[in-house]
C-alpha cells in the first residue's frame, strides 16, 4: 500500500515537472494578469487585486477559475517537482539546481508578503503622536470611553461583523449594537422626516440623513464609508438608531448609568510597537505656483525609553523594526496642515534580495562550469 502511494506521488510529481504543463500554467497566469489589469479601470486597483490576485478562485458567471494564490501555488509546486524529480542531480548541473532554489525562495517571499504583510497610513498634525496604522480599506466599529485621556477602547467589531448585520455584543457594554445599513461607499441623501418609523433616530446625522450603499470608486480616497446602527438595552432615552461616518471626526455618544460611550466607524487600526510624533511639517512650492514641489516631516520616534528625532522625505523613508514610513502627501483640515505617512510592513522584504543573489550565483556557476566545453567547441 505504501509502495503504491509512493508510486502515485512520484508519477504526479513527474507530471507536474513537465515543461509543457509549466508553460500552460504561465499562459493562464498572463491571462489572469490581463483580466485584472483591465478590471482596475472600472473597479479600482484594490478591488481588482482582491478579485484576481489576492484570492484562490474568481468567478466568471457560474464558473470558478484559478486566481492568483492558486496559480502561484501551482507554479511553486511545479518548480519543486522539477527540482526534486525532474532534474538530474549531477555536478555539472549544480548551477541550474541553485537557480531553481533561488526561484523557490522568491516565491516563498511572495507568499509571506501576501499572507502576513500589511500597509496603511498615518495622519499626523504637528505635536500629534500615533502608535498605530490606519488601514486603507478595512473598517471597524469601535466603542471608546471619551472621558479618559487618551480615550480607552472598550469594544471593537470587525469589518466582516458589520457586513452580517447581526446583533453585536460585548461583555464590557451594557447595550447591544445592531448594524442596520453598512456601506463601504455611501450615497448620502436628505431624510424624509415626515416618514413614520417605529424606532426613534438619535443624533443630528441620523435624524437628517439617509444612506445607501453604492459601488466603490476606483480611487479609495473618494469613498465615503458609513453605518446606520441600532442601540438597544441602554435606556428608553438612549435606545434608537444612530449614524457614524469614517470620514467625519464627530461620532455619536450615549450615556448609561453616568458613563459615556463613543461609538465610531473608523479605518481598521494595527498597533505599532513604538510611536511617532510629528514635530514639524515643511513643504516647498514650485516658483510662482501653488503646486508643492517637495515636503518633509521631522518626527520623534519613541520606543520605550529609547527616542530620537529623524526626518522623512519624499525619497528618504524611515525604516525601523520591519516598518517603512514614506512621505506620501498632506492634507489641510479644520485643525491645520497634517502630514500623511504611508506605512508598509513587509515580512518577506528580504527574500527578493536573497533569491536574486542565489540565482546570480547559480547562473555564474553554470556559466563557469560550461565554459571549458564552450572553449573546446570553439
């Protein structure tokens, strides 16, 4: 039985190691790449990436088709089979074997990046500090105690929980939150206040406005995430429907037994093992125009008892503990100018460099070992 299983595995590995199978997989990969690129025009970069590249399958009508993760997994398996059973392990082929190992290292780094890396941004006004990254796309509903400085997080509900529109409970909350309408991009319209509703609306936003989901914009900054949610179990005066928007800094608050709870829709936050404080933001303009030519942020990095000042410029990022901070942009709001830092945490960042070195060594070794034969032929 064991011998039969080994034989089946060996035959399967030899089949996957065939060059024509590898070629067909690459053809399908290029087709998916074209489909994803075309989709970006209509759905935006993130939506196209999630559908075609950051998924195991995608649907064309009722038919499931292999997407990016599946394709990369098959290619990795094919290279591994080629290395183990499809290539002769001879001294003169040592360079080719090393090149295969370098390619597998590159694919391993891609897998680590896909599953364990993340990116977001940090928006800071001068003298403001932050120890978290705000995700570009994922949202969350947070409940905080605003009477404590800094506000204390009491409960957190993830993006997927909001989409299910089921009651949300937490042991720290004396009430239940039930999403009524959740939209990653909202159409906001004036509410018909003469319409009769069985549940009272609380707060100016909920009383004056209605929201409904609309398709996402290709540019994420143009989306307007919002949520209409119901609070029950607090009190007769506090129970009702409330509204919160991720792009508006004011959020509804309710009071239960003398304690205040602020409920806010916001972009998902990933904590950092250190904090960043913006000390000074400076920008330069092109002569005789209002177009910025360059901008930079002077920041203070605090990591426990260790702290130091550094500068982040457009082409000079800050790298620390696996995080990279880029000077991305700036905004002007009611609080003044704010610097926007793009933040990337790439677990597999070192793998492209290592795999490139390994493949270069393999190619040079192969050339060196073939050189005497080439000289004899010439």
